[in-house]
């Protein structure tokens, strides 16, 4: 009897970082297959990134080429600190984090935490922002080489590599931790309050920084740069300059600070990453639904939309209201509107701030150079910014939009319902912005001027973004991280945002022209005219974009469905 011969088992190959890099490149190539517009946008993003990288490289290399050690230290400390802060903050408020390799997809694989973190860190380096930052920071190596020769260049190169790793690890750690906080129903209110408080500190700090630049001499700025150089924000970037100035010991300590910071960030990221993968962020114990009149259908309508009709429009408004409050990705956008919407007009109109210090007392005074035109422009920016959140409103639904396609929801009803639900949360924020700005400027008579311009800009933005969301939709990754973006989608989002904001601003220009030409009469006419202008624009946009949505429902569903 023949004995079957089995082939010897092949030993399992050890997973390393290069496998994650190859996997990301493979997924990236699959996403571009058959999508010429994605390829074009990606190439355009690469070209723009290289252009900004070249400019940054030149700015960081100029002090060394000009043989200015003092300015080299300031450029390295402040420039490197800005790069680090940009990596930490920009993913939260605008571009998002590239998660072509969603960590949740590795939850069932036998991978250690160390392998997963190092692999994802290596894969994160395969991106346009990382390449642009690397080229920019190479200017510091040139500066160190010009001032101190090859020993300073070598230390500077090590510091730059450490700084790049700190930037990537910090961005991942912050967004993962913040995503976990937003997913937790128990702490979502606390998260919003903390964000508002942190953002509130940015305005005064910016005013203080501008005053310091105007009133402080360069010697004092050099001292500040030395202090920043000993923090994790500046330590990796200033090590090469220290060697060039003969402080090799200080450079060694700064490299140790960089290594320690990187270790802490990787540990933080691994902890938050593991909790996200196993679903540790709990929504909390469910509460029994209150029984109320109206039956089970009425209980599906939140209190904020109790006025809505019990029909298809009302059901869509109720659903969108719940999604905007419960979905972490949408809540993150609402927080951004609340934070930026308050401080941009305040900083624009109170930008002429003077500081006087004497006798142990300090005072802050505004120059009072605000004008109706300047106020109108600043609040128009707020209205445009608020509405641009809907530029990819169908991307939030993803494959869930198929339910609306199957149900045959008319496009006009769909867009009107989405606009109404979004406005339930945003309009109160805009009212607060108007009242706050009127109080801070001590111009209560300008309330109608600001309210009219804000309403018109917001309505025009809703109309423009109705078209943008139908014609330029893109898919979002299926991940619990509200800041995650598919590879290349960050540039797509930025381009759509720019186009939408530009078109919405142009549509709101008549309000600015009226403020400049009509004078005091416009203070009384601005609010009713602006409200009518905004509401009319939104309804017209929903009417026209709704027809386009009816024709493009299958294509739209294919565009917002994530590709695996």
C-alpha cells in the first residue's frame, strides 16, 4: 500500500515593515486602477507638494549659505517647530490622516503590537506629505554642513530623520487618541468643551506672538529659539546647528530627547491603536427609551425635529440629525466649525491690537479700524467655511446610501432634508458668532449687517456644495477614526474645498458691494435681504442639484462606496 507523501511545511515568513510598505503600494495602485481622475489629482498633488518642498528647502538652507549662525538657530527651532505642529494639528482640522492600510483590518491577524506599529509607521512614510517634509527639512542639513562641515551635517541628518519620525508618530498618536475620545459617548461633551478651551487659547497666544515680533529685538528671539530647541518640537531640528557652533554635548542630549519623545509617542499610539482595534471605546450603557405620545414613529424623531412632518422629508431630516450627533466623523466637522468660526472673524477684525506695558501693568487695546466691508468679508468666510462641510456629504454615508437609491428618494427632497438637518446644528453657531462679534467690536448696530452677510454666504455655500457633493463625491475609509482619509483623498478634499469656497465667496460678493456703496442704509436692509438671498440660493441649489442627483444616483453610489 502506497504511503502518501506530503510536502514539507514551509516555515512561516516573518512579517516586517517592508511587507506593510509593499501592501500600501499595492492597495494604492488598485485604488488608481480605472480612475483616471484620481491619478490626475494625485500627480497634481505630488507636483504641488514638490513645489512647496522646494520653497521650504530654500528657506531653511538660506541661513547656512549666508553664514548666519544666529539666524540658523532661529530658523531651525521655529521652522522645525512649525513643521511638527503642522503634522500634529492639520490632520485634525483639515486634511485627515491617510489610512490606506486601516489598522482595524489587521485585528484578526496574528501580529504583535510591535510589528503592527512599526509596519504602519513605515507605511505612513510612503506619502506625499512625508516626502515634502523630508525635502524641506533637508535644508537644515545643508545649513549645518555650510556652518560646521560634515560632522555637523551628519548629526543634522540624524536629527532630521528623528524629527520626521516624531512628526509621523505624533500625528498618528494624536488622531488615534482623539478618535477614541470622540467615539466614546460618555466623553463627547467633555471633548467638545476641551477643544473649545484649547482653541480659545490660540487667539490670545497669536496676539501675544504678533506683539512680541513687533516689539522684541532679535537677541531676545534668539533666546526664545534656544529654549524651543530644548523641547521635543525643536530638539531634533537644532542638533546640527549646535554641532556647528561647537556644542556637541548639547546636540547629543537633544538627540536623546528626540529618541525619548519618539518612544513615548509610539507607546501612546500603540495603546490607542489596540483599544481602537478591539473596540474598547464603549458607547456606554444604553438607556431605556422614554415612552411618549405619538407611537413608535414619533419616537424616531429627536426633539430638535419634532416640528418635521411625518413623511419622507421629515424622516430624512430626523435620520441626518441623529447621524450628525452620533457619528464621530461628522461631530469632528461640527467642532471645527465651532472653533474656527468664532476666532477667524475675531482675529481679522481685532487684528490691530496694541500692547502697552508700564508700571507693572499691561493693557490691551484695539485700534478700532474695522469697517462694514471688512466685517462682511470676515463673516462671509465663516458662512462659507460652515457650508463646505457638505462638499462630500454623501461620502459620510458610504455604501449606506444604497438604501436611498433603492427607496427612490427624489434628489430635491434628499438635498433639502440634508440641508435642513445640518442647519439645525450650524445656524445656532452662526448666531452665536454674530452676537459675539457685535459685542467684541462694540458695534451692536452692525448685528443686522453681519447676520445678513453670514446668512447669504451660508445659503450660497449650501447651494454650491449641493452640486459639489453630487459631482465630486469620493469614498471615505471604513474606519472608526474620524480623521482617516484614503490615500490621495487628502488632496482631493483640499481641491474640492478650495473650489467650493471660491465659488461660494463669489456668489456672496453682492452683499459686500452693497455694504460698501449703501452706507448706513444697508445696516437696516442687510439682515432681511441677506436672509432672503441665502434661503433663495439654498432652495435654488437644492432644486437644480436635485435633478443632477436623480440622474447620477448609480454613479454617486459607486463613487462613495469604499473599495476593498
